[in-house]
């Protein structure tokens, strides 16, 4: 039998070398964990996704496909409300806020290819919002805006308008 050589280390050497000894002995296991962990996590998330999340994802995909065609977009908007003036207000808001080009599905470089999507027109946005006179129309405008851009109107208003501008339209505040 081969005898192991006993290496006497000082206390300071023993405290600093243990990590290197561990890595030298178990390097393959450490690399395997680093490489396999993201794959296993993604696989686990895929199989644990419940039916409700899957249905929401499928509905979002169907809506994205439907809005790409003007005819099916009109059908989707009519599912929310048949009132054409609500559709026009939502379309105008998307244009004046610059979000008609920067939808949820647009690529990251949209701000370069569509430079007008970087600017919003506060005055025109407020004029469009003031066209909504009834509280019952607000959820319809929000729903139509979501169909057009797949973005939340209230979040976009808070992001793009100042607080003084938001006070001018109390229905959407």
C-alpha cells in the first residue's frame, strides 16, 4: 500500500488552502452544477406552469396575432365596445403617447427605427383624455388601448405625463 505523505501546514496556510483543495478534488461537480442549474430551473418552470398561466399566455399570443391585421384588430376592439369614438380615442392616445410603435412585442431597437415613439405630445393627450366624459367609458378606453398596444394606459400616463397634467384629467388619475 502506498503511504500518504502527511503535509503539516500552519494554521494560516490551512485556512487559505482548503478552497483550492476542494476545487481540485471536486472541480467536475462544481462545473456541472454551474452549467446544469439554469437548464434544470428552466425545465422545472416549464413543467410547473399551471393551466391558468398557460391560458393567459395563449390569449396574449392570440391577441398579438389578431392585432397585426386591421380587420381582426377591429373585431377585437368591437369585442370590448362597438363605440367607434372610444376606438378613436384609444388609437389617438397610442399615437400621442408614442406607444403605437413601442408595443410590448416590438424589438428593443424600436426607439432607433421609430424616433417619434420617443416623444409624447402632452397637450394632445390631455385633449383626447378630456373627450371621455363618463366614468363608465374609462375602462372601455383602457381596454381598447391595451388591445392596440398591449400596454397599461394608466401606467403609461403616469410615466409620460407630469402630475400637474394628470390633475387636469381626474377620470384617469
